């Protein structure tokens, strides 16, 4: 392979293989936009950042945004049997993680629809349209508020002026994989416009009927309004259809679930003479979830309809100023209003449940000398479901040399309760069985009391950046301590008559069932270290090594122990095993003869738990991609072969029960190796 690489080192890159920009790590340290909301060289940023550029996205072979995060130190990613990807940073796992803020051109992907987490299946941009992804490894509520509790994934899409012409991509493979993408870019006067459409399909997890289909339509227009002003218009529609359910399950029969998201975003920016800027952005998004079925048992037939709609309005103003040559300042205000209607999940007789958040934020950068950079950030937030909170951050960067930096930082952040944790009322219907019980619920799954408060996290970290370009090496190290206080947990509480479960009309209930409430029941301490190293030994060859090592200590508080001692014990075990003791990623990209290119990525994970009652054995995964660029007259293109998990089947979300004798454990969820061929053409 090395011999082939040598003969290919001078091969011309054409078509999709052409890099969008020069390699950011081996030219100059990249400028990042997300950590403080100020454009800063990586060495001046107040946090650890992994940048995934368009070239890395293309050569990774990933089919969705969550899968890309495997390339980032400390991340766990899995696709569960319900068809939804899951991604977390530093453990703290559950079925619907809620610690990451996902932004696409400043638009939050946090959804009030899916338990207050990220709706990964409704991400409203195709990977083909992404310019770069900046992943902030660590809490960043000082810049983006409570949803940035554990980190931020900021997706920056390509400008329409850089995506002119027509581009189509077709992918086909085993396991039901069928991907289609089309894009057209054009100019209308001074404005640049891009339209794209995409469909993706696959069969999901082995031995489960969870076939998934996603469709996306997206538009972005950049419209100059003069020498200093620009209007950006974005709109899109995402649809998801997913097979779900199990044969014989009374309240989870086989069926198809559907979800839809549509959005419109308007952004105005003015560049100021002093080098600053002002911007204003408004976003309106709507989501619809449809899932209706009949629950049947012993002659009883009951319609359960999860039809739910959400409306979100977000408005944000931001001002960047340059008070002096040594200082810069960004500040702004924002507000968000959510309204959710869902009779099955929230009750309320059809009335909407609502949440409003108001935010004031700012970050001040001071460079007293070439050797020092100081960042002070703060977000004040007021939430209708909780009280007022402050999220401060202080980071000091000391430049040992122009290419080596030490960073120390302290921050505090909060995560406000979601609508699910504060207001969910999930009743599956009721029966009138007469005296002495009267009307009895068939099933009560959630009945939130609303007695929850915001979570808090205190973070201390030390970082190191080294840019040894003569040797072709870039090093990024982070050592951290993260203390989470008052983590919100679902708690199983016993029903008391007359609220007994009735699964048959023929018998009186012998015992009462359980339902879920939510409470601040646990403190979690996370300590560890992670690093990423990129090495380019020669032109056309590049190696990336990421590793993370972490341990978690969890303590149930006295309130949780008093309510449910067994749950407290299980929750402590779950958290302490929710992160592997090690995660390793080794990636090699290599230029080959005739302009061909190879990418090989190997992942290793220690044993860990996604949920309280399940665990994942230590496993490995290897992905391979071969690409061949070509030109046929004015048409440029690429033919690529991708294979994921070539070692054989693996379980990434659930392999066995946390306790081998756990009666709640369901069957394992295996993923088969996947392989597909894709053809990309540009006109």
C-alpha cells in the first residue's frame, strides 16, 4: 500500500475529491466560530474543539450526523432498535440523551417532541451540504444556554455560491440501504440559491422490524442587501417513516410511526466598519408525530393515539464589537417559546403545554500580550419550568510558543427540565368496572409531578495544543473533571387503588402497577483525559488517533433511596458503567494511483451500559472506504465502495442484561456488516 501511495502522491484531485479549503490542521491552526461565538484561532479558544471538515465527512462513509461523531474523542454512538441514533459525550447515557446542543447554522435541533432530546431522525440537513462541523468537547452553556450542558455540535453548511451547478448521488447496498441525493445551485441576480432533496433507507437492527425511511428537502438563499448587509433565508422539510412494535405486545404492537418537521429561518447580518457585526435571526419550526394503534387483550380493544404537534419560535440578536486592539466582545439576547399538543402524552384536554426561555449572553476576550489570551463568558437564563440560572466560564490560554498552547478553564452550567420531565401525563385509557373500584386506568406510564429542578454541572479542565508542522503532527489533549449535581431520573412509583393496571376484563387486578415520575435523584462525578493526534508523514498519507479514558462515580441522594432503594442501586451501577474505561479510534487515509483514495477507520470500545437494565460487551468495529474520482468531459464524478463493521455482527446498544438474571432484559440488538456502492456526478 505504501508503494502504491508513493506513485500516487502527485495525482490530481478532481470532482468530489477536491478539498473545499486547505487542510486546516497543517496550514494554520483553524479558526473556530462556536466556542465563544467569536471567530478565534483554535489556540485562543476557551475550550477543546474537534473540527470535522467536508473532506473528512465525505471519506468517512457515514450516512448520518450521529455516526460522524464516532470520530470525536469521548463520544459514544449507537443505533437502537427504535430506528433512532443515539450519541452522548462522556457517558451519562439513557434511551433519550439530553446533554448535547446540536446547531445547524445557529438553529437548535433540540426537540420538545422526543422527550426533550435531539430528534436525530429529523436532522434537517444532508451531510452533502455541510462545510464543517465544530464539536465543543465539554460544557458550553456560557455561550449557548442550558441545552449545551455537556457539549455542542455546531454544523456549518456550505454557502450557495460554492455549490453552483447540479450534483446527484446514488447509493445502494445490503441491509436495505438505498440513498438518493440531488442538489442544484444557481444565481438569481446578486443572490445565490441552493436547493437539495434526499432520501435514505435501511433495515435497522437485525431480527427487529424497524425499517427506516427519511426524506429531506432543503433550501438556502444568501441575498446581498448592499455592501455591508446580507439576508439569509433557509427552509426545509423532513419526513420519517419507521416500523416499530413487537408481535404480541399489548401496548406496543407492530405498526408504522411517522414524524414530520418543517422550518423557516430568516437571518440578517451587517458588517461594521470597526470589524464587528450585528445579526438578527428568527426561526419557526413545526413537528408532527403520528402513532396510532389498537391495544387488544382478552377481548378488550382500546385505541391509543400518540398524535402530537409542536411549535417552536426562536428569536436571537447578537452584536460583536472590537473595543480596542487587545479586546473583543460579543453579546446578545434570545428568546424561545415551545408549545406542544398531545392528548395521549400530555392530556390537558387538547390544550398545549408550554415552555418559554429568555436568555442574555456575552463573552469578552482580552489579549494583554502575545503570550496570554483570557476569555470570560456568561449566560443568564430564565425558564418557565425552572428558575433563573447563571452559566459562567473563565478560561486562560498561555502560549508557550506560537505553536504550543496551555489552557485552563472553569465553568458552571445548568440543564433545565424538559416538558417530558415536568409535564408528561401518559395514560393509556380507562375502564369502568363498577364498585368498588369504579374507573380504573388500563395503563399509566408517566405522570410527572413537576417537582423537578434544573441540573447543575461544574467543570474544571486543562488543555494542551501542539502544532509540530515540521514533523506533520498536531496534538490536542484535554484533562477534565465534571461534577453533575441533581441529575434528573425517571422513578418507578407504585399505583394505589383505584389506579391498578387492568389487562383483562375477566379478572380483578391482583396487584397494582408502576408509573414513572421524575426527580433530582443523583450526583455524578466524571474524571478523565482524552487526546487526538493527527500525523501526516508524507503528502497523501494521514493518520488520526483519538483516545479517551474516563471513570464515573455516582451517588443516589437520600430522597431517591427513600422512594426506591432498588432503583437507587441500579441507577448508581448504570451511571458508573455508562462510559467505557477506554475508547480508541485509529483512522488512516491514503492517496492511491490514478487519483484513487482509501480510508480505513478502526474503533474499540470497552464494556458499558446504555440503559439501567442492559449492557454492551466490549466490541470493535472497522470501516473501509475506497473512492475513485473521474472526469468525463465537463462531468466530474466519484465511484465509492463503503463497508462498515467488516468484522461481523456486533451489538452497540444492547447485548445482554446488566444483571444476567434481570427479568426485564429483552433480546440482543445486533447490527450486521453493511456495504454499499455510491456514484456521485457533478455537472
